[in-house]
C-alpha cells in the first residue's frame, strides 16, 4: 500500500487535519498517471491529511504550497540554493529529481472539500544503486549529492515545520503567500517547454506564468497563449 491510500482510508474515518502517515518503504507508491514510484529504504515517504476550508477551485494551490514548503525546508537544512521546483509537482537538485508530490482531493455531496491528502516522497539517503536503471540518469538523493548525512526523520521535521507555517499563512492570507514564494523557487517560468498529456506532446512554447489555480501559462512561437492545469512538461 501507499501512504496516500492509507491516508485516504484514515481521512474517511475522520482522522484530524495534520495527521501524518510515514512509511519506511512503500510497495504501492505511485506518481502521476499511476506510474510506480520507487520507494525503497532510505527515502522519506509520507502523506499529510488536510481539511482546508477553501473554494475547491483553488485546491491545486495545495501542491504548489507543498512544493514551496519542501524546497524551503531542504534549502535551510542542507544549506543549499540548488533545490528548485519544477511544475507541477517535482523538486529538482541541479536538474535531477529529488522529490515528487501527489495531492488528492475529496469533495462532499455539497461540493465542499471534505479532505485533501498530500503525498510527498523525498530521496534523502538513497545511493546511486538504489535507483532503477530507468530513473538513474534523472534522479538523485540529497545526502549523496550534497555530501550530508541527515536522517529521514530530520528532513520530515524540517518539512513539517515549514509546511505548518506556510499552510496557516495561506489559509489566513490566500494564494499570494504561496505564489510569491513559488515564483522565487521555481525553475519553470521563462523556460521553453513541451507540454505532454499521457506522453503525447500537446503544446510547445515558453512558460510565462503560473496562475492562482496552479495552471501553467505557455506562449508558443506564433504568440498563442494557452493554460494547462493537467499533464506534465519537459524543459528544453
């Protein structure tokens, strides 16, 4: 099972906001498009249950918020500025993936948010040999790359500290607090990208912004502007 699946079951049973489920390893971890997310020992795999009282149209901000919290915490703990956010849900260290985020939302019968679960996987202490061949070239771990020796627990504590502060501010003040930080920490705006849906390229152009609903805004060479709140990108 994955921590997200466990969190959904617990949220349905009424688990309070702020409940955190942590796994040493996962058998059923998955990312976007149901891809299997490799979750061996040495990584931090956890899910947070939230019950935000916000308009569901802004729910995508939760993924952006989580990305900001993880990036800030890791930068602070590891004393590095090399960690950046790639839209919509990855964190990169010098261009290689160190973290993936998967948020899931459940509305009640009135269309109000019942709960959100935010699954976060961080490559903390994996060695090069822990990565399967298909991701070895595109992924790395924090301790290996930055020559540090932090435990998963230390990274979790740092992330939850930043997450809690940012989440409270976000509920109080709205999107601005997250979007400003996200703009500073992202490596997506200004880049030429291919927008993909199920691995098919659907649009190519330069990212000019990310809007409040978490959608990416892309302008192509003909000057046509489109926004995408689905799919993923490869940065050229």
